[in-house]
C-alpha cells in the first residue's frame, strides 16, 4: 500500500496574509504525518506559501501553467516562473477551467508536457458531468480525457503525473460520489494506464478522488482499494478540516 497524497485546491481563495496564517496553523497539525501533503494556491500566494512551508512536509502547487516558455501571452504564467520560486506541483485541466476558460484535452496535454519537461509534477484532472454519467458515458469520457490529455506522455514521465478523478457533479455540491462509484472510476482510469504503460507503472501512479471530500467522508473514501488520495476544495480552506482529511487514513 502506498501512502496517500492529500492536496488542497484553494481555487480563488485567500490573500497572502491569509495564506501565511493558514500555513502557520497547519504546520504543527500535520508535522510528521506519513501521507504526502500539498497546497495548490493562487499565483499571488505561491511565493509566500513556499517561504512559509520551507523545511516542512507541505509541498506547494499552482493551479494552472502555460505551455510556452515565454512570450506574448498576457495573463499567463510559465513553468520556469513557477520552478524558480520553488513550486513543485501544478493542477491542470480542472473542470472549472474546462467549463469557464475553454480548457480542452488538447490544451491539457500541452500544459502537462510543458510541466513535465520543466520538472513540475502535474495533477491532471478528469471527470464526467452529471449528464454524461446519467447517459452512461462516464467510461467514454474518462477514456477520451486520459488518452487525449496524456497522449504523448512517455513511460519515463508517467510516474511524475498525478491524476485527480473529479466527477463534475460532485464538485462544490456537497454530493460526493459513493465510495464504490469513485473506486470503480479510478480503477477504470488505472486500467487505461495499464494498457498503455504496463501494470507496474499504472499501480505506481497516484490517482486521487476529488469532489466534496471532507473530514467526515474522507476515511471511507481513502480506504477504497484504488483511491490514492484526495484533491480537496472547500474543506482545504480550514486548517482543522484539512488536517482531519490528511490524518484520516
Ligand atoms: P470541493 O471539495 O469544494 O467539492 O472541490 C473539489 C475540487 O474541485 C478540487 O479540485
């Protein structure tokens, strides 16, 4: 059994001052835990988060990255910019970006390859909408998102990719996938990886569940055989709730 990987995705929440305060509260709460911990924070909070977490077991991630090295891309941030300040992870292809900002499997692939090429670990998000689930298309959607979104990711790199299965209907709704639904979908994603990269490589990939995971349901979800961790939105904004999830299993 591998340790779990619990990452917070703060989305568009917290100022620099709030970030510093949160991290100072969290550090003693999670010191020495065996699970991997990361906080994916807004761009403006990254430098402060890296500074505050230095020497601790908390890693820092961004929530997006552009694929170009530099250039005329107003509002975008490059891999080198993130690396230079000590960022380790980057969330890519979150459903909110797919829904509101035109993210596609093609741009997910470009961002993922750029991240891997520059030594950032991508947390690639996949997941079906409610309409897709209700019409029986969950597996088709996941298969497309994985095959297109990770198309040119090499066998050498797949171990540095984290995947987050986040059913869109469970995000921020308080409606969690059942333990079995989450486990089944993640098992399916792993089988897709096994077809392409072999069973050992697929078993080594961390696949998280995300979508209304909280301090109450985390233990049951994290006890499922295929679920390697969580990508936590709302509950990662409160140190004690995030602590409880990190320590749940
Ligand atoms: P919630 O935990 O707020 O449902 O958000 C999940 C999510 O989107 C994490 O990326």
